[in-house]
């Protein structure tokens, strides 16, 4: 691929050059069609070439592309009004930025300034980004090791283990951060009652609770917010990926008293809240909430998981099916690269989550027909893989 001569070795790449997309489908430069179960790591949430998003961008381009937040802009105001109208209760303030990692960095600073404390507790298996602050909260040593020393005073508690969390926090703990469903470590769903207990402990100890819903939020799990599955509201909520229909954007939603602790100039973003992203964001939020996408995520997710459980009964190489809505992990007993490459040959793009977990993150517009095709292809590929492994024995 021609890009490789310029981009170094930073990405795990697949031999596909994508030219265009529509809904939950993309086409390569040779015109081959694929069902997209990657959606740009969850970014194409409302589908490729979404009419609402495309029209909003075109309309905004003819007005103005950039307005720094030192000036006012009506498109930004409308986006903020729309977002806060959908936000979990009490999160009425917003810092706009450009990515998930930036949304996390802002949250870290806000929580530490508000509490006056320095300690940070994240979860084992967490992934919050690769900038220095976000990386400090990311558990996997393979991401961290080469870049030490990172931001200090970070402790990791076992995900889902409330006693481990109690031991990790102390009088200097500023915040606890977690993903209601862990993405990068294999689609690990919070155990029942865990989020509620974390919320109680944070209330008791005066600790800010941050939820990272960069991957799990905005309807992906069949609810608008993943934390809605557990009726738990954080003090800060970090968003990005699909929030602007594919245009780069991050948002940190904050309780007003927390953001009020920040002084002018202590945190800002040159591109954050630019009118293009905000116009796309308004359109994406409307698509999610008005076009039945949350309901479709729940329905198609159920269809996927039912089909996958049936496949699991036929194939002992599947260890576990996990997830909610259209955020699904399939844990296999061996590395999944060969399966991913076989899926590509059959016109399906899928992600990994660690070496042995297949990850399904399609656009929320995916159809029953596409889900059925993916299930048939996966079933067939696993049968071939089993036959190959039996022959090798």
C-alpha cells in the first residue's frame, strides 16, 4: 500500500483500500463491496454517507469553517443545547475538543483542580487513549512500557471488584475512571451492581466519578448512554468517536460546580467546537435519537448475539460471547488474525480486541440481512478453521 512509505509502522493494517461508503457498507478501489463491522473503530456510528450529516456539513461549509471559542457561534450553541438536552442528569457543562484522548485529558485536569487532590484510580483492562495523561490511565503494559515515566499517582483496581477499588483509593484520590463496557480489553461488561457501588463509594469519599463512553456511548449498546443500563450517572462523561458522524470531535460533559473550579486559560482547544464538527454533531445526534438507531442497535444486537450463541454450540473454539447492543466481543481460543483475513475475502470487515477476541462495532444502521450474512460467513469460516486444525494435528 502506498501510504506505508510515509506512515511508519504505527497501525495494524489490512490489505484493503476503501474508496466510498453508504450505510453499513463500504467499497474498495476495485469496486468490491464489504459489510462494515469496523465502522472506523466505532466512528461511523450513524452510517457512512449519512444524509443528515452530509447535508449539515455542506450547508456549514458555505457559511464558515472555523470560529475559535473566544468568539460566539450559533452552530456551536445549537450543538451544545442539543447535547446537554440528551446528557445524563446534572451534566450541564461541556468542554469541546477533538478526540477521545483529549476528552480524557480534560476530565483529568477538571477533576484534579476541583478536588485539589492528585491521586487517580483506573481499572485493570482499561483503555483511555495514548496521549501521556490518557496513557497513564491505560492499563496494558505494551502501550505504557516504552514511555515511562508517565503521569504518576495512578493506581489500578480490578474491574468489577469493589473490594479492590476500596483498597486502591485513599484520602488523596481525586477521581475514579472506568468504561461501563471495556472496549480494547475484549468487550468486558460491568457486572451487575458494580457501577452503583462505585458511585456510592465516590459519594462517600468526595471522589469525582468519570465514565469513559467514547466507544460505548451514543446508542451503541441499545441505550443512549451505556451507564443507563445500570441507572448510574457520573460526574464527568467523556465522548468522541461517532459524536459528529465521522468528523473529528470529542466532548467532556461536566457537572457545573466541577467546571467552575477552572480559571480562564487553564484549559482550551484551538479546533474544539469548530462549526463543521458542531454542524455534523447536531445532525448525528438527531440521527441517533430521531431515526430509530438506538432501537435498531438493541434489536440487531440481540439478533447478532442469538446467532453467535447458536454458532458457539457448533464450534468449541468459541470461548465466550460478550457485549450489549452493537458492541460485541467473541472470544476465541486462539489468535483471530486468520479469521479476520478470511472475513475480508468474503466481503466483511471486522475488528480484533486483543489477539484472541473478534470485535463487532458496525454502524447502528446495520440491517437484519447484513447481520445474517455476517453470521453465515463466520460460521463457515470457523468450520474451515476447525477442519484445517484437525488436519494439522
